[in-house]
């Protein structure tokens, strides 16, 4: 232990401002008494700090509803969700979503476009996003401030510079999408993350994995990726490439995967596998699979059950390898899971007894929005790290929409 | 940030004593000048602290061999490997090993007994260990001190109380082996760990994974387990059960595993799978497989190549899932890997390009001793945490062999 330099009073203050704002961002409205208890700061400090956040327009205080621990009414503090927002963008294979998401994680407004596969060249996606973001910003209240932007992409991302290294399902290789989009929208900086990593982050902060230290979120449409949190920390790997659970070999007699290997998990449980098994053409969209299944179509039933079977096999692998508390079925896997939940749970009986007893299988609490909300969390990170610094440094004006 | 209580001078001193001793334990002999550079403590502090360690009999100082940074000779400090030791024990399916391992990780002396499968009831193992440990201690120098004991077991272990929860290959369920062995040997406390977890720890501290933040060590004889380090931290899972990579399903058309599932990785690459594939009876021992292979026996060649094929498949899964820097092939898998390295490396070509480029496949630098050395590290932990505290508290005499 080299005795660390003591933090300055100013550093402590800024850090505590961030802690308070993060609490309010995750919990929503909270009484000052609760904030005092949660932070273990003293009452006068909490009052002074929330006062600063009020002045900065990040939170508001309202009349007390209940009573504090001491029997006195306690002021309620709420994030300024309508006035402080980020732009969150989710680039998938078949749709692109852009949303205004307010402090507190509230989806305020959204635009979405379907795209045909193969129609997702970066310039086309950028164009669509420019239109959608323009609409979102025009519709925003005049006094609302944009404090950041974040993007979820279904591919391997270098988060340091916002480059999408490899996104086979949209056909991107080494696309500097973050900088390109920032340039296109006139923003200073756009954070980019992998969809599965963002999905697990969002479900861990405010969803089905909120109480879990060890959680797996499955993402993807055509492909299947895994966002994995272990001991409260994201699984990253040596170079940031970890979590490619879609490329576990589950069926050596199975189909050739686009990665070149045979029988990868995603060839069985990804959308394309289901299209092939059901005989429904991908152009029809996955809704067609769901409709045919609902109508009791024989091929649809068989194809979906096949996917459910292999979903169970991979889930058991993950339970044995990771001993997670929860596996959340996001992306297109969400549909397969909801249709074959019983089958997957039966498969779970073949997992080792000890980890089996500790795992829950769950749909995403945020539905189809886990990755979108995760992109918003990425965008909020800088504000939550240093609430007033972000607003007063020169980048604040740069970061505003031109 | 609740400003942390400043550490007292005494706490800082004890912490720094631990840091110095740990450095010497891992690096072996080191000059005081190097210790100064590595710890960033000042020279007089290092001199004073090593003086304390010398006085406690934990390290010795010797005449300088080279010259320090300032051009002056620098005293060399070395761990007292002969005088300060732990008992390390490795309970496998087919053999039990006990060793005296000195500070610095030096195997000073060892005893080993082969055991026939099914002949590993706890009382029998305890009896064998009592004999072996007795011999080891009789042969130790009279001034040598035992500072702890650690055990590696091929099973799921509750490290808090030293209970082996589930070790199917030796047939143990809920055996409080740590307390039983401590009682049998007259020791106060014996730390117990899972073989794969200890193997990866040892290879990470002083072996093939020494430079890796993300490493996987495969252990096992009959079964196959994974000790996994991610971002420098061991993978534990929600309840301590993570790492059961031997129970990934790789071959759905394969054999029924003793876990009840079909086609688990260990049914193909574990010893029993190889015995079945080669037609050699388990009673003959794995050496017989190696001998038949070396002799060019057709069934042995085919059986070992089959295991190599499946070894490669599982390795690719692990590379895609974890993006590790190194996979170390320990336990019985060590033999399969050394015979089929080319086959495994060919399989690796089917891993995703990015993680593939970052992984090394390696034999264990500690050979068959990774788990044994890991057990020693477990035993040294308390001494390294607080070098003088351990020696001066009442438990020191209790911890000595009666």
C-alpha cells in the first residue's frame, strides 16, 4: 500500500454529486432521507449537493409525500427526465431505432425504420438516422438538453474509437461508425457498444438481472451474441472479443455457420436457422414465423421446436460453464424462448445440479429495448461520472446538437 | 467516495511486509535495489522491512553479486525456501501426492501413492496421507517450520469450511475433508481448493499463464474441469460452481456422461473416453495408452486422434466464448494435447479470427505439479497476507505439526 494521496474536498464533492445523480438515474424519484441513508453522507451534505444538481437543471425537488425517518417530511428528489436526455440508437439487421431517452432511463420519444437485409450499408443507415434524429430533436421541448449519444451495433466494436470491427450480419468491416455518425449529426462524440454488452448492462441496471452478480443476456437477430456479467463486472476477454456464445458448436452434424464452422449455436437458434427449419423465407420477416406457429402450421411448429431444443442445449452449456444467477433471452431468441419455454426448462434438468439450482431463465424486462436502453446508459456515462464538469466544460456546447 | 479512514503506520508497514515477501515468493532472489524499484518504496524503508523479514527467519540476505542502479553493490534478498515450508496435497483419482513446498514455490520433497479407482474412500486417503506426511516431516530439517497446509481435490469444494461438496470421480459427496485431514494430521487449519482453480492459479503465478490476464487451465483425469482467470480474477460464478467446461455438450450423438447428459466434452477427452475408444481397460492405467500409441497400435492411434479431434472442438468453443490469451492443458488432457497438438491447432483455425489471433495453446509449465503447487499457494496465502502476524499469533504454535 503506497498510501494514496488524499482526495481533495473538490474531488470528493464531484464524486458525491455523481453518486447522487446515478442513484436518482437508476431508482427514479427518491426522498432526501433515503438518499442520506443510501449514501451515508450527512443530511446537510445531501441537501447542499442536491441543491447543486437542481441549479444545474439535472434534478428537481418536490413537496414531500411521506415522512422521513425522524418523523419529519422529507423532500422528494427526481431526475429531470423531460429536460435532460440522450440520443440512443440501435442498429440491428432488420431495423434501426433512434430514441430520446431521458435521465432516469425513460424512453421519451422514438423513431424506427425497418430495413431489408443487405440494405444496411453505412451511408444508408447514416441517412436514415439523420432523418430520424432530426425528427426527434424537432419534437423535443425547447428547454431540453441533449447530454450525449450512444449506439448499439450487432457486431464487434472497438469502444475506444467507436469503430465497428466486424458486424457480419450487416456486412460491416472496420467501419468507424461512431465518428461517421457524430460527423453526420453534428455531434462531438458518440459512444458505440456491442448490442449484447449493452443489453446485459441495461438488464443489470434496471431489468431482469437487477439483483444478479452473474448474468448472461442473449442478443441478436440473425446471429446470437452473449453479454455476460461475472461478479458484477462485464466479461471482456483479452482483446474485447469475449462472449461469442453463438459460436459454441452444439450440433456437429448441423449446418455450416457463416463463421465457417459447422453446427454453431446460432445456426440453430438464430433467425436464419429458424427460417430454414420452418421453410419460411427470411424476406417474410420473423413475424411470419410467429404467425404460422400461432396458426398451428406443422412446419412452423417443428422448426420452432427444433430451435427450442438447441436453445436448451446451449443454455445448459452456459449454466455449467458460468454458474449464472440469470439468463435473459433477448433479441430474436426472445421469441424462441417464449414459444418453447417449457422445452428449455426441461433441458435445464440436464445441467449439473448445483448451478441448476441457482439459475433463473427470464425474458428481458425491457422487452425489445434492452440494447437501446443500454446505448442510452453508454451515453449517460460521462454525465454521471462528473455531472457538473460535463455541463460546464467547453465540450458541453460542442456536444449540443448543432 | 466516503473518504476512507487513513491507514495507520502499523497497517501500512504490515501491508508492505506482505508485498515484499510476496514479490520474493514469486520472483525468488531479488536485489534490494530491484525491490526498491518494484515497490516504489524508498531504500531505507526496504532495508528496514527486509531486516524484519530476516529477523523472522523468512528471508536471508546475501553478499551482492551485481551492482545497483546507483553503481553501488546491492544486497540480494532470497526467500528461506529450506526453512519455511507448507504441506501441499493433491488428491486425484489415481494418485495422491503430498509434498513439502518451500517459500518461493520450491518442491523440497514429495511422496506419492497410486491408488486403484474406487479405492479412494476418505478414511483410506486420510490414512495414506498420514503416512506420507509423517515421512515428509521426519525428513525435514529440524529448524524448518511448517506455516500452513493446502489440499487440491478434483471436485466442487466449499473453500469456506474445506468441505468437498461433490467429487464424483472419487465418489465423495459432502465430505468435510479439510477438517478431517487437519484432525488426522494434528494441524489447526487446512485450506482446500478445486484442482482446476488451483492449477490455473499456479500457472498464472509462475507458469505458462504468467503474463496473461485471461487464462484457462484444463485439469482432470477421468473428468475435465476448467480453472479460469478473467481480467486477472478467478471465475467463480454465483455459487462457486463455475468452470465446469467438461460438461459442455460437444457431441450430441456421443456417450452418456456420468452427469446424465449425452456427449459432454469430458466423455470424449477425459481418460475414460480414451480408454473406451482405444479398447484399453482403465485398470491398465493411462501409461498403457501412451505406450500403445507410441508403439503405433491402430486402436490406440484412432482413439487418441478421436480425443484430439474433440479436444479441438471444445478449445474452439472456449476461445470464442472467453477470448483468452492462453489455454493450458493440464491433468490427463496434457497427454492428449501433447500427442495431438497438430490436430488441435488445425481445429483452432475454425475459431473466430479476432480471438484466434490472441490465444496461445500451451502445456503446463509446472507439468503434473500445477495443482500441487496451487495447493501450496493456498497454504502460503495467510503468511503472505501478514508475514509477522501469522508467526506471532497463537495459531502459529497450533499450526505447527504436533
